[in-house]
C-alpha cells in the first residue's frame, strides 16, 4: 500500500474510532431476506462481517476475522460507505487488534 493510501486509511479509522458507535450483531438465524445495506447474507459471510452500525451519514460494517494474527491481519476490520453512495462503494479502514473504547459491542445471541 502506498504511503498516501495508508495515511488516508489510518485517518479514516481514527476518525471513526473516536465516535461513540453502538454496534448491532449480525444474527444469522434471522438475517433479513432483503439483506442489510443492500447486501445479501452470502456477502456478509464471505467478508466475516459480525456487526453493523448506522450513523447519521454512513453505514458501517465490522469484520471479525476467522483467522487473525501473524501472518493473517489483526482480528477486527472496519469498512463504511456514505448513505448517499451506491451499494458497492465501501471504504476499508484497515484491521486492528482491539475495539476502540468509544464503541459498544453487545454479545451476540446467535452464532453462524
């Protein structure tokens, strides 16, 4: 990754890490047939998406990587898209080992 791209990714992550975000778990047994944020269940599963959030200006997805730690990326991954963008324009804000303190993750009731 180029330095400018890495700096942009880090800046985007830090901006969101400071926000108080209450994440909602993706519940596989009750996943909506119409999808979430315009994406179907298979897309969520293939990207290890475990939590979603909706803020006033954007949708966010939080990935809980099945495999993490060297040589794989850290456990958590973050992506978002503006509510005004098309369904395919997600910005990835990198992977990180720990959940930011400002975020609230409830325990999941269902496992996939």
